[in-house]
């Protein structure tokens, strides 16, 4: 009616969790926001997001290591 796609509430919840993890929000914070009793529940449900996040973090750390070698 308003030109917006139909999204169920669960879809919004999933979208939030996926985007938050992809943005680098700690999994514990996402788990708390979703009301999960354990961060493992969150990681089990949304682990498909983590490889991209982990690769980005590895690149950041690698850049820091490389720049610290040139500072010495």
C-alpha cells in the first residue's frame, strides 16, 4: 500500500542481527539486544555473517602490524 516490501517482524530481527554483526558490533552486544541467553545462540544463528567480518578484522590487524614495522 505504501510501496514498501512486506517484511515480517522476524525478518526485521534477522536483518538487524545480520547488519549489526557485519558492522562490527560485538556478538555479545547483539545477543543481549536480541534477548538470547547465550552468545553461542547468536553465533549459531548468524555465523554466516562472521567470515566477512573476520576477514575485515584480520585486514585491519595486518595493516596495523605492517605500519608498526615502518615506524621502528
